[in-house]
C-alpha cells in the first residue's frame, strides 16, 4: 500500500462514511471503544498461553 500510495481500505471507508453521513461524535466514540475492546481481548487471549506473554516484561 505504501508503494502504490493507497489507503488501508477500512481506514478509507471510515473517513468516507463520516464525510458522507455527517456522523457525529458518537461514531468516533464507537470506533475508539471498538479498538480498545479489540486490544483488550487480544491481550487476554495471548496471555492464556504460558509460553507467550504480551507485553513482555524485563526483556
């Protein structure tokens, strides 16, 4: 995508939706909450395995 100078499709779609629908702050809040929830679930799932730990402590 860097070579072709294109946007990541979900990022471009979010911007187009906001511009075309004149979405308010609720849309931004939904995106932020969704991103934080995804990170939290990923960290919890990753730390279920004993041989992996994120974030790494005392490397």
